[in-house]
């Protein structure tokens, strides 16, 4: 997704996020100048891209470099950097309210570290089975007007924007 949405098509960012608490996978962009159909096509192609990488051995070549990079990024997002006292208090409160223990966080870390190519393939196959994913577009009124002028069908009425 990064190569297509960010590098090729010029969005400021392309992201994917998986919530371990509710199982929701989210794909999103930031300041994306593309028409929604192009971005949605890239999202829909994410599973095929993972499967192609697996078939071409990209997920296993170079001592699992792609997997290692993904693991490092994921662990970094879990642990983050040193927090201020205020932020540490807030994070502790949120973890308490969610019922997250240090044991459950360590189990999650161990699961992430143990990720392999088969796990990526399993995720890609699940991603391909999405029946009707939710879609949301947050944009200015002028962006919606431009999309309408280009003939892009939006399922929302003007009052819902």
C-alpha cells in the first residue's frame, strides 16, 4: 500500500492498523490527493500484494527482512517511547479501563515476535474475505464537489456530508 498510495500517488501517509481488542482491521490514508476509487482499489489489492510477496518469496528472502521490519514497527507502536508523567498516568488509566495487564501485553509481544510468513498469508486470506467493508471519506465540501464533478458516485446525500 505504501508504494502505491504514498510513493506513487502522493498521499502524505498510508497506514494499516489492526486492533487486538476488537479484531477490526483499518486501512487509511492521510491528505490523499487521489480520487477515492483509486485509494480503495489499492486497499482492495492489499491482500493480493501480500499473497504475491509470499509467492515470490519476498516474505522469506533475506532472513525474513520484510517480516522483521513489520515486527519491529509493531513492537515500537506497542511500547512507544518514554512518556511524561502526565502521559504515563493517562496510559495507565486507559490500560486499566481496558483490562490490559502487563501479562497480556507481554503475551501480545510474544505473539508479534513469533509472526511468520504463514501468518501474513492467513491475514491476506482473511482480508480477501471481507464481504462489505465500511468506508468513510472525510474531506472538505470542495473535495466532495470535485468528486461529484468528476462523476464519482457517492452514496451519501449532500445533507449527510
